[in-house]
C-alpha cells in the first residue's frame, strides 16, 4: 500500500490496535503463591544468628535453583537490584573517598550505588558500538584511589570482559557487574552476571522475568557472599555470634525478599529461556528489515557474546537520513500503537535512552548526604561532572541513538510487520518532515 500522509501530520497510522499485553504470570505462579499463603509464612528471615538468618524455604530454594542455573556458587535473594548493587558495593569494601568507576548510560542506581558508602562515582565513557563502559576510558580514570568498577551489560549484552578483567587484575580492582538487563546473555560459556567478582540481577516488573520487585546477587567468592547476606539482614546484630571480625561496612539493612516473591520468581526462572529465545528471533526479523534503511543501524553483537535483548538498540545517522533523529522517531511513534496494560508508557520506541547520569542534579549540585553534600564535599575535588565529560554518551543521547522493545513477546508476524511498515512509511516520506 502506498501512503501519502504521515500520521504525525494527520494521516492514518499504520496501526491503531494495541499490541497484546506482555504478561507471563500464569497458573503456576498463582498456585505457588497460594501455597505460600496457605503456609501462613510470608517471610521467614530473622535478623539474628539463627537458622532463619538466611530466610525461609522458598527463598532458599530460589537461591539454590538460581545458582545451579547460572553456574555460580552463591545466589542471594534481595528485594531489588538496587539493594543488590548497594550491598555489592558494601561487600567489596568501598568506603568514604574510594573512587568507583561507573557508566553514564544506564539506570540511575548503576552510578549512584557507591555514594551510599561515601564512595565517589567517577564516570568513564562508553563504547560507540556496544554502549558498555569503554576499557580505554576506564583505564584513563584509574588512580590510586580507585577501588572498584560497576559495569553494566547494557540492553542485554556483556561488556568487554577480557580487557576489563586485565585492568582489574593489574590495578587490584573489584568488578561489580550489573546484569539487570542481561539474564541468559553469555560471554563464551559464562553467563552475564558471573563475569566479574559479583553480579546483580533484577526481577522488577520491566525486566525479562519478574516477581513484582526483586533482585539476586551472585558470586563465586565466599567472603563477598557472606557480606552481602549480612548487609541484607541487619549485619551489626549478627556479626558477633557469626564470628565476623572484619567490621568494614557491617551495618545492615532489611533488603530481604519475601517467600511470595521467591515463589513467583522460581516459576519465572523456568520461563526465562523461552522468553529470551523469542526475543532473539523477533530481533532477527526486525534487524534485517531496519538495516535496509540507510542511516539506521541496529547495534552489533560483540564477538564471542550472546545478547538477551532487554531493549533493541539502534544507531541513527542524521547526515544520511536527512532529518533529525527526534523528528524521525516521533513520526514512527505516531504510526504505532501502545501496548495493552502499559498504555501509560506510550509507544515503546525511544530516542536517547537516558540523559548521561552525571548531568543529574545530584552530581551537578554535588548534594548527596546531608546539607554539606557528603561525600562530594570531602572527596569530590578534581572529579568532573561537567557537560562534555563523556562525549560518546552525550552524542548518543542527543543525536544518534534510539531503542525500542517491539521484540518483547508476545509478537505475531503481523505485529513485527506493522513495526517495519511504520519505519518504511516514515522513511519513504521523510522529505515531508
Ligand atoms: C532495572 C535496573 C536496575 C534496578 O533494578 P531494580 O530491581 O528495580 O532495583 C539496575 N540496573 C539496571 C541496568 C537496570 O536496568
């Protein structure tokens, strides 16, 4: 069909009927939750040196299943990946004035987590092709105060493992891997999440699988695992009887997961592989079509890695397309419908991803803890959060990056075709924009 008027200019959109809802909570989850409810024990944690210090049966079953699935020695359930990242930073011993290298191009907590221990986030730039922290940029930020790197497998694919591992080894740094967006992605034979010293998964509603809110920390390191468990559950009340003598960061939170969430997450874990396979198949179809439009470039997958597609990232070259990214993407959005149940999110096609995180007021005004702005006030001298700090992240945000989640199941062939038709229509009529 030949179109002559873009929807954004009053024409008929390619599709009005909403995409079907993304809901993989089914009878298994309901039965599992009911059996927890019937037991009357909705959480069994005790914040003391007791057999229930590590939680109830369902939490511990999820931990055993998660560690077997991802081939890692310890899996520790928490109430979010946010808590998981904070606990991981504490467990590796970050303290006031320690510098932690972070990425500007991620969800907010990937960069702010060191601040909870007085650590200073130091932003390095990202790779143009894969959007993870660039090893060269990381290397340039390392100094004698650097203690750790928080690295994100952004959009669903692992970071440059070999180069980061070498840097960490050479400089005695801990690598905290934020795998919230990359469950089941692999680097070689190893799963994302298990590539650094400690990894963190998210089970929030937006992720591949979810249990409402939840997070899982994984590590092969016994000491880090023990310290994450302590930070999760009132460390200071437990260390004495547990024989812990190194008290660094042994102030605890309540970061515990309930039995209900664990019951749901156990069912969800069994669905993960099929969901990722479907995402990959959908991306293959979409990538092939989108890459036919000169100036649009679906992002590459790193050699030796697999991708689990939390989002499908694409590059946009205005000089080839002839119109700005924002104009073009707004026009495509106008051709497509929202998704049932997630109407308030709008059409799930976005330009820019996130504003580079150092441009947030937190960093611009250097106000974190208390009126004086600790830890920036004491330890932030010489650390820049100026615009221009990470040119690649800024360029992607401002001009050359877009992403979408149209590969999210369930999608029919027709759904994918409608997405491609929307791009095709806008591309062929872009001279009207
Ligand atoms: C979602 C997400 C988080 C936070 O997950 P929560 O479980 O909501 O705390 C952290 N990092 C990244 C990269 C994420 O995508």
